[in-house]
C-alpha cells in the first residue's frame, strides 16, 4: 500500500529564518542574460531554488542538461513532468561556452531523469563534461545525476568522463522514499553512489561522492541518522542537508520547519560520523556553495 501524508499537516506560514534574498547585484542580471542568450536551462529556475538570487549574483549557476521535462513525477520537485523532447546535440558546447564566459572554476551539471532514453542520458552527460573541460581545462566539474535505473553501463559512461565530484541525492529517509521519489529506490541510490566510487578507483580517477537529504517531510531524527550511516557505509564523504520547501499546493506538504540550530547540530553529528564536508542549513541545496568543498581534500577520492 502506498505511503500517504495528510495534506492537512502542511504548515503554511514560513518561520522568520526562511528568508530569500532578492537580486540587487548587476552580476545577477548579467548571468541571467547570458543563460538566456545561449538558450540554456538551469536547475536554479526549474526547481525554484531559493538561493538563485545569491548564486547568480556571484556569477554562478547549475546547468540542467537534457531538457526541462522529466520522466518522473517526484512529490517534492517543481521540474515539469511531460514527455521529453529530443536531446539537443549542441547543448554540451553551449554549456561549455557559458562556463567560460562566466569564468567559473567550479561548475555543477545536472539533468532531468530521462528514462525514455536507453542510456538515461549518460552519453549526453559525458559529452557535456568533455566539452566543458576542453573549453576550461582547469575547472572542477561536479555532476548531479539521476540513478540511470541502476544501469552499470550508463554509470560507467559518466564516470569514464572523470568528473571530480559525483553527486546523487538520497533526498529523504528510507521509509518516505516511495512517497517522495517517484520510481526511485533507496537501496538503488546507495548502490549507485558506491559503484561510482568503485568505478573511479578502477579507472584510476580521483572522484569524491556526494549526496543530499531534505528535512521537514515527516522523517524522524533516528531515520535521518540511519540515512547518514547508510551513506557513510557506501563511501559517501560529502553531505548536504536542507529544508524541504513546498513548490506548489500540488506537491507534498511541509510537515515541519527545522530550526537553524538543529541544522547546526546535524552538521556536527555528520562530521563525527566521518563526512569530510557537510553543508547544513534551512536554505542549503545540492549545489549551494558547491565550490567550498575541495575534492583534493578527500583522502578517499
């Protein structure tokens, strides 16, 4: 029987610590103009990230490749769910040019789930990595990928392109996964993270693995700590913890707003469990201040 959360549990009023900064930096508008000029999609806008004003004001963005239509309908996500359009062959080149024009030293590349494609979009990911690196040889490339339905051959293609950081989000605790993540599996996500690390080692490449969990969906502290343990048991060394914010009334309700001091406490717990880098706070998202973590500081990478 599917897990259900009573919509009446939703807390409408946001607490005072949930504050989104509005753009007041000309760099924000320059970044927005560049993205529009090159006809690119960012997860910043598609997922309604609360930090997009801050990040774009610093001249950074997380590029979302493979279109803006996802084949899954996750209960937390604002990205459009419809039949995807064909891949744009020139998209990797356009992303590479945008990265160069923004003069980035760290870029995050993500994508919608493309279960309609035999490889889940893995080759498109790899092509984008290769193009970005060719245009920007010294850049740190981080990828945030779907689970590729657990296909090892698809994952191998991405890892062969040698990203410096491999990110795949657990998103929530095991009990809530069937509700929160459409068509995803908790154990499969853990396996993807572990295999990515193993593949990088087999190829002789340095690669840190990273994952993220949203809080406030009804998870217990015990469940969250178990998820941390599970991630560490699968060799994940970078963790993000953030508050779930409801994109629309059609999405899952917010069951609880976690206080900033609790996020601070969870960060200390995670560090004690062996994570090398932890970003934890109400507005933290997967790519928030991503460049703060240096892969060379991870002894397992």
